[in-house]
C-alpha cells in the first residue's frame, strides 16, 4: 500500500522528513510514535498527498508521490487531522450529506454512519455546537462514508474521553478486519489489548524503531 525510499520533505529549508524509509502492507494497522517534532504528522501528510516530496521516492497504491496526481490521492485516503473539515453552520447530517454528494455516495448511508459513531442524537445540531470529542467522531463518520482503503489518523485520541477511546479502538479493529490499511500517529502506543499494531518510532524525521 505504501512505499517510501529515502523520503525527504523540506519546508522553508527545514527537514520535516530526513531520508525516511517505510513500507506498509495493505490491510494492516501501524502506529507512529515519537516526540513533538519527530515527523509524525509530516509523514501522514506526505502519504496523504498534503505535502510534496522534496527528494527520494514514494508510492501510495498506484500513485507516485513525485510525479502522480496528488489530488486524486487526497480523494482516495481518509484523513483525520487535528481540525475537522466541516462547515460550522451546517448540522452533522448536513455536513455528511454535502460530503456524500461531492463523493457521489448514497445519502441513505448517513443515518447508519452517524449511529455507528454515536452521533444520532446530535445529527441536527450545527457542527460548531458539537464538543471537541463529538467533532472527532464526526470526522470519523466522514471517513466511514467515504470507505477509503487507507486511513490516516493524526492523534485521534485527542479530545476523546475513555468511552470515546474505547469506541475508537473498536472502530479501528473493525476497519482493519474489513481490509483497510490504517496508520495512526500518537505520542504513545495504543492502549487497547485487543489491537496488536506495528509500532514505528520516529526521531528527527527518520524511523528509529520498528516493532511488531
């Protein structure tokens, strides 16, 4: 699913990734850990087509990160960042309806997706009135609606309470079991005893640890 060779990403002359090598098999769960500034978010953004490759080579599925269509790549992946890409004045239901129309997905799936992430009772509430944890759930609902083969989740535990973290672990387990590839960035390894991810440790924009 993902292959990076000597991947370098520079922003303003500063190396966010410094010659990183990585391979991710399809249908697997991997967690990227490391201190702030280690390159975790930059790695996810590179794989998701949100930043360009300065040097080295990389491929995500059949798309070359140096020469391929990064817009097409962004359409294919499910991205959950620190801020959800929502219209604040639209309800959760309306946000997903807008996404479904843009993605040519049937709107009759929305109710089921909202139920799966526990937002049925908040479906008509404007996104700006949702709590931070509920907005994270709405972000996950948006990805579920898209059904991508690759999920990129940047610090998904942020703003989630214990119940939300348990829900997240269950959802990730289901997604991987269905055949999707999931890459998670986190300061610490996932705590669930039911998930057994590959754990990658980053420092200075390089993979310095790799444990299955």
